[in-house]
C-alpha cells in the first residue's frame, strides 16, 4: 500500500498534561477511505488534527508522503505550501471554518492563498458551488445560513483547493437525513475521483456505508484495532469495550439504513449496513415468513417513495434543460411509482 499519511507512536497531551492520544501508530493509503471511531473524548478529533498538521504530537511522528509534519517543517514555506495544498481539513463546527464576508469569498479564499489566477479561482468556486448545490447562496454571509448549508460551504471552501487528502471531523453531525445522504454520496464521489478520504465519527452506520477501513480508539486513547468496517462492526465485544454500543442499542435494517441516491455519475449498490445485535439471547426469536415480508414491504415502500421523488426531481431538471422527451419519461416513471404506493399499503394492511 502506498502510504500517504503515517503516524508512528503518536501521543498527545493538552497543556502537557491532559492525555488525548497514547502511542497511536497507523498508516493511511493513498486513495483510501479511512475512518477513526471511538467514544466521546477518546481522541478522534485530536488524531485528525495531528494528521492534518493543526497540532503536533507530544511524542512520536506524523509524516505526509514521507516528509515529517512538524512545527519545524511547517515553518519552511515550501513544505507549508506543499502540505496545505494537498491536505484539507473540514472542522466539525463549520463556524470555526467560515470567516469571510460571503459564501463566494469563502470559496475563493483558498485559491487566493495559493496565488491562483483570479479567473481560474472563480471557475473552481463556481464548479464547486454547482456540485454542492449552493450557487443560490453565493452572496450570503455564512452566518446567515443553516447548519447544513454552512457544512456545504465549509466543505466547498476546502474543495476549491482541490486537495488530495480530505480530513472530515464528524461530517454527518447535525445534518438531516437527506443532507447526510448527500454527504455520504459526496464522500464516495470524492474518493472515486481519487481523493483520500479520512473521517472521525461515532456514526457506525456511516463507516458501514462507506466501507471504510477503520481505526478504533479506546477511551484510554489507544488504538484498539484497525480493520475493515465489516470486521469492526461485527466485533460486538470490541464495540462494547470501547463504549460505542451498549446492551440496549441495536441496529436493525431500516433504523440504521440510509439509501443513497446518487447525484454523481456513479452508483454504489453494496451499501449494506451490518447488523449489530446486542439483544440478550433469550429475546432473540426467529422471524417467520410474514414478519420477513412485513420488513421487506417497509423497505420496498420506503425506497419506492424515495425513488419517486428522485424521478420527479430529474424530470424537472430535464425540463429546465429543454429535454422535454426525457422529462416526459421521468414524469411517467414518477407517476407509476406513486401508484405503487397504494399497492404497498394494501399489502401492509393485509399483514396487520
Ligand atoms: N482544547 C482542549 N483542551 C484540553 N483538553 C482537551 C481539549 N480538547 C480535547 N481535550 C481532551 O482530550 C481528549 C480527547 O479529546 P478529543 O476531542 O480528541 O476526543 P473525541 O474523540 O474527538 O471526542 P468527541 O466524540 O466528543 O468529539 C478528551 O479527554 C478531552 O477532554
Ligand atoms: Mg471530536
């Protein structure tokens, strides 16, 4: 694996005394999807900040493409630029990230720092705004935006730098389900485009959806395990130990499920969320066929509604582009899908 970021024996203590990371070693491959998970206070944000060169280890080293990232190395103008151009950081709290008078200024800020020509910078800013669907907000001051809109702008302000590594701290926090879906799609699309995507989260379904490689931090700030999302999510004992699940929480199908509608030119179908059951053995009962059908109907209905909305949305988009032929077919799909709704309801009524 071509490691782009490497941490070796990294410990960090705030003010030299409050422990936040203890001897963490890990390597992140170029083009990987990598997630850091752990309970509150385990050190996820600190680790991400250390990887992003925002704070520096008390012990151990961090390197980027074989160059040590330290207070000293970042004082060298050449390396500072090399590193900042290539590694972008999206803070959990967008208010920390956004400080310009307008959204457009926010998106232009990074390219300007890189001394990019005005025209190219504006082209990038507009391309990113279009991708994130925030063009209509371009003249607004960031403080006059909702949390989800701010998050898009914060991500946009990093994307205009076109970094090869993106570090996201708790990217789905505070977002509504639709925006969370959008974000998951975006992370996958960025990764598909070759970016290394690293995130800190305690959203277990997110790591499943991304099929990320996962580093698990313990509450003592150790690296407890590194493995695939599937391996980690199946390891109940580990998740209980690090306090990411407890006896009464379980994920099941719909509750932990987000369906991705891709607005990007690819679609992933393997978004299964592994089931994490911590239900006591005696409460477990085999599902009979009717129960299974009930679950399936719920699932089909939910996705049918989502699909219907997407057909409609695309019909409107095609219509706006003057492609009435496509708009007509998509509208017919929307109407047919809407009709299916009553059939699902009828089947569910029969099962009651
Ligand atoms: N600015 C700070 N000053 C002092 N201690 C801090 C500071 N930030 C974090 N810590 C401490 O460092 C440890 C790790 O914190 P960190 O924010 O990295 O955890 P986290 O896993 O990101 O938590 P959360 O899930 O709540 O975001 C915690 O014990 C925390 O109290
Ligand atoms: Mg945190």
